[in-house]
C-alpha cells in the first residue's frame, strides 16, 4: 500500500513528458535533460522519486513473488526505513500507513 501511495504522489507531480529512470536516477525530460524533476525535496535532499525507489527495492527484497516467500532478514530494514520516514518525512501524509507498517515490522521483529 505504501509503494502505491508513493507512486500516486509521484504521478501527480509528473507532467507526462518525463520518463522515469529505474534505480532512482531521476527523471529524463523530452530533451534528454537529466535531473530529479519530481519536485519534492525530502530530508537530506532525497527526492520523492528516490524515496519511492528505496521502498520498491526494499519491497522486492522482502518478498519474492516467484517463490511466494518472505525474507525475514529484511524485517529490520523495513523497521529502520519506517522509523526514518516517520521522523524525517512526516509532511508527506503517510503517517497512518507507516504506523501500520511499523506495528507489523515490530511484531515480526519481536518473533525473529
């Protein structure tokens, strides 16, 4: 749900003329200009695109769709990223989703 919310926010910022470069490298405009055109600056200069790519990468490492298995060694990473974004990026309006994710990650971490 978090990644979907971030994708929606990012989609609202794009004019439609940009091409998203995978890996969080930024966006490329029609003229080939490189840059983080996503507009929103977050803690320590991170862009919304970089934040979205960070969460997508973590999601892909946590859950393997092909084998339908979770990698529980990634639970601390989820916990750390949730705490980071709750503390440093509360203005994004993701607090409710992050709180749910934090509660789940904490419960899982307590069991591991």
